C-alpha cells in the first residue's frame, strides 16, 4: 500500500518490518526513498553464569553480583527495574549499580 503520512512523533514498531520513508524540505522538494529494516527479537536472553551461584548462602553484602547471559545485552528501558530479592522476606534488597557496568 502506498500512501503519504506526515509524521513528527514516535512510530511504534511491534514486529519485524521494513520502514520506507522520505524527507521534504521547506519548499516541498522530496529526498530519495530511504528504507530501514527493523528486526524485533522476542527471545529473551538466558542467564548462563550467575556469580554467586543460584541459592548461595552466607555471601558478604559487599561481594559483587555478576550475571553472564548467553548473548550481549543492551541497557534498555527496564534496566532500572533490575532488583535483588531477599528470599526470606520476599522484599527487594537495596543494591548499588556498578560504576562501570559491562552493559552497552
């Protein structure tokens, strides 16, 4: 389907698609048609190596927590929602994010 849509806000892309677009200057001259492929990966990364190990006990509160995934991950919109939970109380434990995280 070909149609012209003037858009000056965010475009929600929820599935893999090719987005084709042009630009117009102030007097109406059109740019070439550009296209960008967006691939939506809905497979979540898997934890392959937690340190300390799962269900470890008597871990010093100052020991760093390292989580290795099966793929590189990017700092996304939910990065600040990561938390550690006390299994005895069910309540989150306050953590201090690493000054130099290995997340891009």
